[in-house]
C-alpha cells in the first residue's frame, strides 16, 4: 500500500427515484482513487463504468458554477472541490443536499431557494436605472466602497450554506444565509438606493432575526463569501448601531 | 409512506434533528446549541423557582417543607447545574450581543484561497471558551459553598 | 409576510438583549444576597422574610421577575416560531405571552404577600 499511487475507495451513493419506487437505498461503488481524485471524479467514474443511472448535477468542475453541491460524509460540500484524500477513511458517503427537496438520487430542487433570493430584489435599485439610454454619469466607486460588498458578490448560489443552517432546517419561511448575505451585498453597495426598505424586507418573525450566528454557513462556503459576517453587519444597521454610510 | 415522500413533504429539511448535533460545524454552532439548551433549561428552572419560593406565603412550615425537598444532595447537584448553565448563558450571551452588533468579526475584504471566513475568528470564538471556563469555575465555587458551607 | 402586530422583530430583539444584560446584573445581586451570611442560614424562613420586608430587595425581586420572564419567554417564542410555521401554530405562540404575564402575576403575588404590603 505504501508508495502505491492508486487505491480504491467505496462510494456510498444515495439512490432515490420516486417514479419507480418509494424506497431509497445506498449503492456501493468501488472507484480508483489517486492523490488528486475529487469526489466528483469518483462519481463520474461510477456513472461511467458501474451504474450509468446515477443522477448527478455538475458543470464546471472547478468550484465556479455551484452545481455539484451534495452532502459528503455528513457535511455539505462541492463534489468537485473535495478531494478523496482530504476525507480520510475508505468509504465516502454521498447524499443529496439537506433542506432541498430531492428530485432524484443526488439532484435536488432549488426553486424554493431561488424564490427566497428573488424576494429580496437582488439587483441594484437606483433611480438612474430607469434612464438606460440617458445615464447621467458612471456609477463611480472607490476601492474602499467596492471592498464593502465585494466578497459577498462572490456567491455562486451553490446552496451549501442553506443546507448547513440550523434555522433553515426547521423554518420554511426563513430566507436563508445566501439570501440574507445577498441582501447585505446590495445594501452595502454604494450604487444601491434601496436603503431602509431593504432592511424592512427582512424585519419580521421569520426574517433576519431568526439567524443566531451559528456560523455553519460561513464554515461550508467554498468561495469565502462569509454570509454570517454579512448578516451580522446587516443586523448592526437594523439596530441602529452602524449608521448608513451616506451616499 | 416512503422515506423519500416523507422527506419531500418537509422539503427534505433536517428538521429538529438538525438542531441536535453540535459537532459538525465548529465552535459557533456549538455556541448556538448550548445557548438554546441552557436557555430552555433555565426557563424551566425559573418557573420552578418562582413556584418553590411562593411557599413563603403559606408560612414557616410550608417553607421548611420546601427546603427539605430541595436542600438535598440531588438538590445541590441540580443547583450546581443551574449555576453552570446560567454563567455560560450569560457570558456567551454577552459575546453574542457583541457579534450580532457586528463587533469582533473582522471587515469585509477580498478573500483568497483557502477562503477562511473572517467572522469565524479566534477573537469572538474565545468568548465561548471564556464562558465555558467561567461556568466551570462558578460550578466549583458553588459546589464548595453548597457542600461544605453548612 | 409574517409581520408582527405590535412591535417589529428588531424592536423585540432589542428588548431581548437589554433585558438579558440587565437581568445579569440584578440576578448577580440576588445571588450575592445569599452569600453575605453563611449559605445555609441565609435560607432560613426568618432571614428570607426579613429580606422581603426590605422594600429595595422586594423591588429588586420584582425587577428580576419581569426581566427574566420577558427574556425567557421571548426566547421560547423564538424557538417555537422556528419549529413550525402553520398559521394556527403561530397564533398559539401568543400563548407564551400569556404564560409570561401569568408567571409575573404569580411571582408578584408572592413578593407582595411576603413583604406584608397586603396587611
């Protein structure tokens, strides 16, 4: 075993197909693994050589699109971004992302997730937007102003934070860390005119105040968005601790 | 009903079971779990405490009967739990107030690989450890008073 | 959405934080009162009644009762709201407010009687 570059790992893949049966089961697939093999590589090998019927979503294979989110050994991760070697052990359990309805096998339904996102108007709200042909001037921003929201704009909507959040686990009306993080992204953007209305959007029983800084969202985020930071900063504005920076 | 349908009925949400395991996501998730648990425990204790002290209104005998019930070894151990949980809940609560006001979390910036989140830093996290240590100290002091102060 | 009727959620959370911090101070005083004399004797009926007859202590206890009740029952309300989201469940969560008021009334009764204000 020592010195050998290739070994085998057992993938336990969650299988479910409502069209066929109500039962779910785990399919065991032995896949060859090298130092650089990712979980996605393993799943595609399984799909190619062992069972082509495995349902899986993926696209860019480089942690840029956010499609391949799944629960790997109990934690929501991107399959393309998780190396088998970092997981340890001889068995890797792949399950669909929790808190999302399952469509089939490892594929989940993101419509509720996107609905929450759309509800907070995730775009720049600015009077000048109406004058698309006769814009008075560029929306200029200093590097400091950009830094206030830039990291939150890195969100790839992979849904890992939504899966990790304990409030999302039980509260169907809670928008989730991704939505709240994006709300902060737009609130903190100096080009945005949403102001207090943006804050009022989530100032209700199942809004931002059901976040308790469990930090699980930031822990699993693959892009360093740190939604927990955005949400706590947004709360400080709502409590009047931080004042509006003025436009 | 199959597992899948059950899961879909609630959108495959982890549900209450998702609250129970605090070990998956680091110290802040543990703080969330512990704050809730201690909070509920203290609320139950508080209701019981208001009820037990109401025996004052029924005179000396009723009060002493209540003391017989509570000034026992088990009563003392329970009180030590209350001391520990209330210390933890208070100190961690102060830390939570700071973090929810955006203090101690670092500033937004330009993250780079390996993308460690600035909010999950040692500065605010140490509040949790301090809360645990102070709770332990308070429990030690409390047990000293309760078990040898007679 | 799920708007509150009387107070906004951010105002309720402000109250939650303020009552939490304030309760910490007054409860600390309450505990210290049990330690100025040897713990065992501090629980004797006569000593306790003596404490209750002191108007400052009676007011302190009342303040603790109100602050901790608000903080605790609001916490419970938050937990219950997160667990289920049907309209019927959310409406019955207002039962926590009633429970809170009930506890405050019951505790105040103890304080008033023990203090002797009623006599």
